[in-house]
């Protein structure tokens, strides 16, 4: 099965964890996903290898960025009828607070679903959802990219 | 955040990041992310996940800020924007060069580019801002 077929299968059976498990990097990071009410929550389970600042200690900014990007992709795969893997065009992460050695959660809101691109807003938090450690917004290409036609003279 | 603080950064080590060079005169850092199957995003293509590239760029940009500081101070990433220009090629390492092009008492500004071996043919470009903290602790 191709990745998209496996994702479609996971969606049919409601097996959210497969969304994470088919992506090697998600396993490396330690991501899991669950549906809580009508929200898809992605969890980054704390592990020592995620630390960026051992003195505080605090999670590496790269892990929070990866959590936000992954949560947005899971949201799109879960909600949208997509035949292609969303491709990140641009990702902007705001780091709001130092993230401690704890599990981190993320949820995404699709702010605009277009035919070609989709805008997603993500919030990530630890103990207190009202005090996010990071927010992100990302824009994804959600269609297959055809080669750009050569300019005609 | 990245190297320059004199201790091992666990996540940089987990990604397998290598410091290629730190040039204090140019406030510049160059890192490499070796290709590794555990960092793949799409198993059909073998292309590395964007998240791994985010880690590379964040670490390298942080190192560029450390290179710009007259003496070591803790820093914290305020924001990071990454534009993905094209997919990386499977099996190939990704390099990142970051510059801290402006630093004030409180804030440092960085730009970075990720590429295979030709910086003129980038995989991703990035702009970042960092808070310069006091030695007593990271305050925003």
C-alpha cells in the first residue's frame, strides 16, 4: 500500500495512531493522536532526547515546531478529502513560553480550506491550555503540483 | 536554540546534527543534518520530514546568534518562519547556513538557508528572531 492508501485505511477504521505510525519521523519524535470530542489532539510525549536546553531544562524549539507542523498535517489528513499528502509551503512558529520536560499537546484549526492551498492555525500547550507554549500558522499545498509550463515568447 | 553554550544539546544529538563551522567575524554558523531513515516524513519517497529541517534551522540560527554575542548569554527563539522551496532529495545530507544579521541588547535577527550542496539552489529559507536573556534566566 502507498502512504496515502494506508492513511485512507486508517481514516476508514478510525485508527488515528496509524496516522502517526506510518511516518518514521513521528515515531522518532514520539507523537500520538487522539480525538477528544470534536478535536484532534496530537501529543508529543516527553523524552530526554527532545531537550534543547539542559540547564532549564526546556524542550528544543525544533521539537515544538515539528509538533505544530505534524498536528496541522494530521488535522488535514483526518478532516479533508485529500488524495495527496499536504506539502508544507510555509510554517511560522511563535515561541511564547519555555516548554518544560513534560508532555506537550497541540490542536489545529483550519482557517481557510482552498482548492489549492489550506491555511492552518496551531496551538501547543503543556499543563495549562490557556497558556500555550507555542502557536504556529502554516500554509499547505493540498493538490498535486504539476510542472510549471514554460513561458511562451 | 543550538550549540555554543558549551554543553551537549540532546535533541541536536538525536537528530545527528554536525557543526561544520562557526564564524564569529561573520556571525555565521553552518550545520549539517545527515540523512537518516528515522527522520523520513514520506516512506514512499524517502524525503526527510519538514520537522527535522525545522530542528536543523532552529539549531543553526541559534548558533549564529551565539556567534554574534560578545560573551555567552542564554537565548530563546521568539519566532521562526520557514519557507519550504522544494523537497529534499532522499539519501542526501542537508546543510544549513545561518547568519545573525542584526543584534541589539534584547533581540537578535537571523536568516538561514538549507540546501544539499549548492546554497543557490535552496530547499528551505528561514527568518528568525531570538530574545537575548540575562544570565539570571530566560525572561521575555
